[in-house]
C-alpha cells in the first residue's frame, strides 16, 4: 500500500494533469509499483525502466560507458544522465531517476556509504538533484527514497 506522501503526490499529479516516468536502479521498480497502486494511476504513470545493472544503463538508456566508469553506476552524475535520457525514451511531464546503495557490494566508500541514494528529477523541464544517506535494511532505504521522491515532487509543484 502506498504511503500517505505517495498518495498526496499522485493526487497532486492527477489534479494538475501531469504524467511521470521512472528510471530505477537501486529502487528496482518500487517507485513505479508504488505509483501504480492508486486509483486512476493510468492517467499519470507513463512507465518505468529498471536499470539495475550498468549494462542496462548503457545499452538501453544510452549512458556513456566512460561516465559510468569515471563516476560509478551509483552516482549523481549517472543519475542525472539517466533522467535526461529517460526524457527521450518516455515522454512525460516528470522524469525521475534513482541510483544508490541499499546493501554492501556496490561502489560504497566512506564518503558514499551503504544507504546513499541519488535522485535526479526533471519536473516540467526543471531539474533537481538530491543525495540522501538513509539508515535501515534495503527495503527501508528504498521506501524512504520513494517517499523522498514524492515529497520532492510535491515541493516543486506547490511553489
């Protein structure tokens, strides 16, 4: 069941007749799933692509291999590129890309520990980037990220 913040975000999208699309790495499709569980979701949700592995980021979305190698698949730079390339793949009013580290085994460092999540949203052609470090198990980290995305969209659209 979607959280209250996701419900509020989807209501705002419906009220403003806006559409949304997702490129998801660490969230593994959870954003698309949560946004698909509300009434009339077909009016707002264009779709999503799960690009968990770097080869999908590169081969499907066209992120340059050099960018992934230089910054890692879980980085602000790659997340920005995913959102920008998603604009070309899925026409929507809002594109959201997410990468990050929900568990050990990725590109974690002391500066980028497990729990670090990168969000890049393009909301009506206005980009916004967020880096957050969450605590918890992988599912808790993903759910906190989903809520952060919803709050980010609400904040931008209510300005």
